[in-house]
């Protein structure tokens, strides 16, 4: 059971990381903001 929970947690972490990366790419491409603008776009 613990192994299944660990696998689920790993998949959740990968999903959250992929979502964050996608947001960064969208902000860069659509809004033309650099690294300094990411925090403002997400706020």
C-alpha cells in the first residue's frame, strides 16, 4: 500500500511541475515577459 501511495505522490509532483513549466512558457510566449515578469503574471 505504501508503494502505491508513493507512486501517486510522485505523479502528483510531476504534474505540478509540468503545470508550472507550462505557465512559464505561456507567459513568455503570449505576454512577452522575461523572467522578472513571471511573478507579476502569476500574482
